[in-house]
C-alpha cells in the first residue's frame, strides 16, 4: 500500500501558525518595567517578568508559607543570627554556568553593594556570606531578622549568573542571565519582552510553553480588548468595573486575589528641594490633605469596590495592624481649620501620576476631594517608567504609590520609612522611628512585634510622609483554555505548571 503524503502537507501548513501560537503564552502588562536587573528593580510589573526569568532562593505559596526554590532547606542558629541554606544541586544559569554557594555569595554581596541597589534595605542585617561547601551557604547577621526569609523569597533572593554580571557590568539589564524556567531573548521598550524556554531548567517537566511574550498596555480597556480578541492569553490588573461583565464570558476566566500591598500618596517631605512647600514642610497641611479624602468613596470610584479601605502599610484585618491608629474619617471642617492654622488656606501642589488607568483616575478623584478643603491640585501625567525615575530622583511633590506588598509586614514598611533607604521616596528620616524599626526586625514573637508596630504607627502616621489609602485586590482575566493558574497573594503569575488546551 502506498500513502500519498503530499495531501497531508497543506493541512499541516495551515495548522502551523496555530501550533506556534499554542506554544506561546502572551501576557498583557499594565505598564512597562524600568529594568530587568533584579538588584535595581523596584516596580511591581518587573516582578511578574522575573517570576519566569529569575528563580529565587525561596518562594511563598498561596497561604504565604515559605517554600523551597533554589534553596531546598534552611536552618537558624540558636541566637537567630546565622541562617544556613542548603542549595539545590544540578542547577545552571542560562549561560550554562553552575549555580552553587559561590554564586549565592556573589549575588547577596551584589545586592548589598551595587550602586543604585534597591535590595540594600532588604538585606541590611546580613553582615557576611560564607561558603561552607558548593551546596551550603551561611548568612551571618548583625541582629536577628524576622523578615529575612520573606526577603529571600523575593528579589533579594533572585540569583543571576556571576559570570554574565561581571562581563556586562552596567549593561546587564540589556541581556539578563538568570536561572528561571525561561531565558531572555529580547526587549523592545514600550512594546514587548520575549523569553524562551530554558531546556536545562531544573524543573523543566513543569514548563509547557516554548515562548513567553509580555506586552505593556497601560490602558485597561485596550488590554482587555486584546484578550477578548485573542491577541493575548492573560492580562493582569483588570479594571474593577469590568470584572462583573467578564463572569458571563465563557471564553474567559477571572481570578480575584486579596493583595498584600497598599495604594497611597507619597509626599516629598525631604527628598529634594521640591519638598520646600507647605505640604512638604508642615505636618498640619499633610493632615489636612488626609482629612479632605473620603477613602470609601475612593475605593468605590477608583476600584469599583474591589479594595479594602486602610490607613497603614497592612490592611485592618492583618494581625500586625496597629489598632491604636484607626482609619480617620473625612472631616472638611477640621481640614480647613488646619490650613488656616498653618497660614496657607489654599495650598497648591502637583500630583505626578503614571499613565496607567487606575492611577489617573485616583489623581482626578484626589484633586476633586482636596479642592473642597481648599487645595489647588495640579496633575502631571507621565509615562510609568519615566515617572518612577522622577520619583526616585525626588522630581515630584506628591506621587500615587501602588506597592504590591510583601508576605512579612516589614517589607511594606522598612524600606519606605527608614532613613536613607532606597525606597524611601518621601525623604522621611527619624532616628527614633529607625530604632523602633530595627527593634521590630529583631523580634520573632508576633505579639511583641505588634506592640512595636503600634509605636511606629503612632510616629509615622502623625508625620504622614505617606498617606495610605486602600489595599487592592489583584484582578486577572485569561483564556478559558489556560489552566494551572495559581492565586498567590503577591499577585505574581507563576508560569510553571501552566498549560493551554488545544
């Protein structure tokens, strides 16, 4: 019997685009990221990409438990000042170099010393790193650090190739080399980031796509339209107003995750010369701004109810919420009285906001509410990555901060409120607050830590370098054919385990 193979080729050729498409996962991002170097990174969206690109020493699960990744186990010394990590063997970086204890030592020291590092605060307690053997590394601390494990489950625990980092120097972000399930192919700013499957990944059985394409689309409506039309397979940060309608679309699935972070207004009170205005100089003016805001209305208008009102770095339901400092109610009369007392009945400031839909909406609502108390709020809309650079340089008066959150409350507090920390964009500095922050880091007992957090709240919330507003839910939408999506509260899409039905 003779088979006529020629008749099969037209069918195979017709199916080829579908086969390629099925092996590519296309992800829509709410903004472009500023860098692909985990040491320098500070935006949330970068963490989404890093989840596929750069494995960490540890990770967290759906219940915020610390779980293994590149480290298979850990042990604390009796005095809680030495952390010993056992490392996974047989792991290589994307350039083929071996991952071992020496690589961990290099990365931790790079995180601590690289100019511009945003991991310095995360790893401040680490005094030295000792290589015991190729699969064992020891971190020696200046004092016990209760949040350290959660830091190693984030960017402070991400490992890059020492060889590639040394060779690339300041240009490492242009072609990052990590050890995650996918390796870097290309990045076109404001257009796409492309990764491809790393064939030698230590957990390659859990990887079911050949390629990932991340596309930044700041407009939530456009982002969702691309998902509905089939141009994307997954979008993060769906507009809250769209969630109900999506429940009836059988082509799509949605996910709603209670987040760990906060949305807030960061006020420049000492970062640069732009702090020399009534809002930056006088806590009474900042208190008046807070009292002009109706948080519940903000949540309804900006988040369509998909968030929890709050006034601290953790939500009111968190075990570490300081109940001695409850959420203040809107009080326009008191706000006007404070401005009169400060001698500035009609203060003016500029609110620098990214181009993302929710940030612009928040800025407009804040502008309208604050006007009723006498504030003249000007809005400056700037592309996301550019706005972050301006914030970092102190080129702002007020900036709407959307912090993605950390498993340990210290991750929401220390780097943004301790003196001269890399994420302290407000320029706030108080030796008394620093002493309390360091005390809280040294405590392992939750009840003792909470008492210290109450003291910190009493100081920081009175000074108001940051006005905390609410705690959002992570809202996702994706193709109904995509399965294996995990709802981890950090809001990051884990690509291992994901599969796409034909």
